C-alpha cells in the first residue's frame, strides 16, 4: 500500500512512537487521524502539521468513543486505509510484595488499555477498511500493533504489562487470518528500549546505562526507527501475520 493519499488512524499519536508514526505518514503525503486522550498536546501537533492531520480525543477502551472517532476520521478524510496502535500504559508491581498481593484494579487497567483498547480499534477500523476499493494486490488496509520485548522477557514487576503485550503478540496471526478475506494485513512491532517520554525524565547517566544494555547499537532506540519500520510494513504487501522485534538484539534480564 502506498502512503501518499492514504489515511491512517494513529492511537497514542501525540508523543513517542505514535507521534513519530504520524510525522512519517504526513511526510510521505498521507493523512493521519490522531486518537489520544491528551487534548492539549494533540491539538498542538495537529496545528503544527496542518490539514493532513486531525486530532480526535478518544478513549480507546470505550466502544462509543472509538466508534465516534472512526466516524469522524472517515468524515474528514473519506476513508481509513491504515491503523497504527501505539496507545498504552505501564505498571510496576510485583505479584506479591511487602504491601500484599498485586492490585487487581491496576492489572485490569493495563490489560484494558493496552490489549482490549488495541482490539477495540482494530475491529472498528477494520470494518471501515473492508469497505475500501481494493488496490491491484487486492489490498484494502493495513493494521500495525505495538507490543514489546516484555511480551517475551518480562521483568520483575511487569506481570500486567507483559500480559498485555503478550496478548497483542498472540492475537496478531489469528486476526490476520480473520481479515485476509477482506484484504487487510495485520502486523505487530515489538520494540526494545526506545527514547520515549517514559525515559525523558531520567538523568543522562541513567539513559546511557539503559542504552548500553542493547548489544548493538548500544543506545536507546530512536522513535524515528519505529516509524521507519511502520512505513516498510505499510508498503510491503508480503508482510502479514507476524511480529517483528525492533530491539538491537536485546534480551531483557529479570531486573
């Protein structure tokens, strides 16, 4: 699929990996509908990037909110061709600690946002993509989800986060198979340690130490590298039903 003239939904698109994806899509002549809860930042990004971008305040865990946002995106740009799921939250809590057992509410919230929120967007975006006219490859849409290396090597205190990202990995192939009859591809990117707002407040020494955990290149990933891979996935019709680790060969230790 060619990005030029196409329209993408990008969840979590006001910062980090999502913002990088938005900027890449716009730079290649595409349109982007940003689904995020951070209204002030979202409006600022949309104003900067111009008419190719719309910010739509969206709670990915709400069926009504996502349906309304999808409808607004179609109204603004005519159709939806791509969806990039970057919205997510984390939690650091041991299964049992000195404070007692893991809080069930925090576990549920991470699953709700990261896993169920991603699926909520997938199903409603795919419904619209299925209505698109197919290109020469028979393709009508591309969906890219964001997992994490924590899906494979979750660290101490990452039970909730790893479970949510493992769920994204696990649903990639069955959803790709489900949507194959509609000409919609489904892929997942599993990033390693990336220079996102999560690490922004850390001292330079701590950031450098984190980067050196990666075998090569020994640094934090640049969000532009995530966007570069997303672009390749969109444009390569043979990429489907798979998870790509984008991690510099890192394998996370327990802590």
